[in-house]
């Protein structure tokens, strides 16, 4: 019998998560949850929607795992982090959603990660929780990836790299061996990173200009339709 799953969210990303879970027959989705103020209907996709504030009254945390289906575009994974911690404090554990063809050569993986098709995670890598690895991204041997990060399509993270929390690693970016990336950093698509970056750093291809910004400015960099442009 498959384990039961409750999904936080009812937005566009949720439909992709549902398809992923069903395609690989990973869990039995029993319902959804969002904060009370965002509930528009009692059901979503034919299943009940529960208020997050009272979720433990409807779903037993000891019997049902959770997954955060909130976009990484919302303030550089800040909302994902908040919802993860919110349910964690209620006693919930989180499901790792892993494609069958992902190659994973480490057992040191947290919870609530979404690991897509053809992702490679190397020997002795350390993976935190609530991360998203889009298809064909690569994490090499002895890398350390924190929590609440997004790793884009074909991003290539070479060996002995350390990445903090709430970073956005864009598609086809390359991070060289032994590089340390702080927290809340944005590595733009196609960027090549050869040296350490402190917290709140931004790189943008093709010249890989490096910027150091405050937290609010970095959070504004990730916005649907406004990629790499701070809010005015």
C-alpha cells in the first residue's frame, strides 16, 4: 500500500506535482491544504482542501506525509521555506518525490525534495530539505546543498561545492569545483561561477557580472516575467 500524501498549495505548480506523483505512482494523494484566507473551494482536483491552520485536525501527521508545492519564484523560495517550517512545527514529515531514472549515489538526503528526471547526485553529496532539482541537473561528489534551493535545468555543480539556503541556480549554469556559495544568492541562467560568493550575491550571464545586494533586492530578482530585474 502506498503512503498517503497531502500537498500544500492549489496553484499551477500543484498540477505538475500531481502529474509527477501519478506518472511514477509514488504516493496516494488524499487532499490539499492552504491557509484559510486562500481557500476558494472546498475541493481541488476532486479532493478536499483543508485549512492549514487546522490541518492536524483533519489529517494525522503520523500517517500522512506532506509536500510543499509553492513556487520558487515567490521571494526566492521564502514562501516555500515558511510553509515547510509551518507544517514541520505541526509535526508533519515530508515526502521526497524522486523520478525513477534519477541517479542518486548518496543516502544523505533530507525531506521534501523534488528530484526530477535524469538528475544526477554524486557520491557523498549532502542534500538538505525542500529543494527542487529540475531535470538533467547535476550535483557532483562531496557537494553540500542546503535547504529551500532551486536547481535549474542542466545546471552543473562540480565537486566539493557548498551552497547555502534559498539559492536560485539558473538553467545551464556551471559552478566550479570547491566553490562556496552563500545563502539567498541568484546564479543566473548560463552563468559560470569560479570563485566564492557571499550571501545575497547575484551573477548574470553572458559576462557573469557579480552584484552584491541586500536581501529584499535579491528576493525581487526572481519574479515571473521579470527575471533578473529588481522591482522598482
